[in-house]
């Protein structure tokens, strides 16, 4: 079972992918997370990636396709994956199909998480994560149980993403509209596209997505959300 999570920045793709990884044993492949690690490297390449990301632009299609291909190759052959943040352009979508065909794999579902754009900025500007284990939090919607202490690992250091500022978010939303949304008809025509209501709370969104996955007979692990 292989899935694409689709939606604007702040829709909850990462949150849902992470939950599905835990509950269904699928591997989350989040291109933003992979790139952030590269951007942290002390190298010219790392600095270049950092510059592109903090200006809200896209990294080149060629690099992204190669990067995701390598990540898929690293997986156990029977382990399914969730693409979170990829494909983001029509070129990437087409290259993904060709690549998967060669690997004798296919995409089973494309979940589009729909969220009212007015609340995206509020959602994105409030988010932060644990510097130690990367667990995500939000200043309003998802605070740690004990203020200032990570629920998952107990660390007390938190970070925000350098591209989660109002200016950069506006650019990222524009890139989503101009370059990423045009992919949707491609997957609709293939009968793979399922739209889910991303305005609902996290558990309800997960439930809606899982109502499709359960039809495929995957082994469900009872991890609570
Ligand atoms: P994300 O964490 O998915 O919001 O991605 C953060 C940033 O990483 C994006 O704004 C882009 O600069 C870059 N990025 C992530 N995925 C891709 C992709 N598939 N193609 C091009 N750039 C990407």
C-alpha cells in the first residue's frame, strides 16, 4: 500500500502521515524533513538548499525525484510508504509514475487534505517542534501536556521552522496554487484521488483516511491517536 498525502502547507499532511506510519507500519517519506537535514549540513550544497527553502521556493525536480527514488530503494521491498510533500509539480508526478513502474510499484491512494486557506497562516505560524525528537506541537491547538516539556521524550528544547514566517508562508501558498494544485486532475483521472475534510480535528481526519485503508486489508496496529 503506497499513499500520497496532498494539501497546502499547514493542512496536516505531516501529522496524518506520522500517525499512519505508527498505526499501519507504512514508512513516512517527508521530502521537507529530508531536505531540512540536508540544509543543516555545513556544506555549500546544504547552504544552497537552506536558501531555497527559506525563500519559499521549490528545490529542482531532478534532485527531488532522485532523492525520493533513493529513499524508496532503501525500504524493505514489501513495506508501503506515504509520500508527504512529494510530488509537488507535474514533472515530479510524471517522473514518479515512470520510476514506480520500473520498481514494479504503484500508488494506491492520493489523499487531498482540504483546509480553508484563511486558517492556514494561523496554523503554520503557531507550530513548533521538539529539538530532540522532532515531535510537533502548536501554541494553540496542540500544546505539550506539561508546558515546555516534550510529551514524547521529555526534552525541554523546542524549535520553529525558518520558513514558517508570514512572508514565506504566503510564497509557499502561492507555489502550492501555481505548481502543485495542477497535479490534482492527473490523479483524479486515474481514480486515485480522495478528498478529506482537513478542518475536522486530527482524530477525525485520521478516521476518514483509515476508512479507505481498511478496505485494503492492511494489518492495523492498535496505537492510540
Ligand atoms: P514541507 O516541509 O513539505 O513544507 O517542505 C518545505 C520546503 O522544502 C518547501 O517549501 C520546498 O522549498 C522544499 N520541498 C519539499 N518538498 C519538495 C518537493 N517535492 N519539490 C520541491 N521542493 C520541495
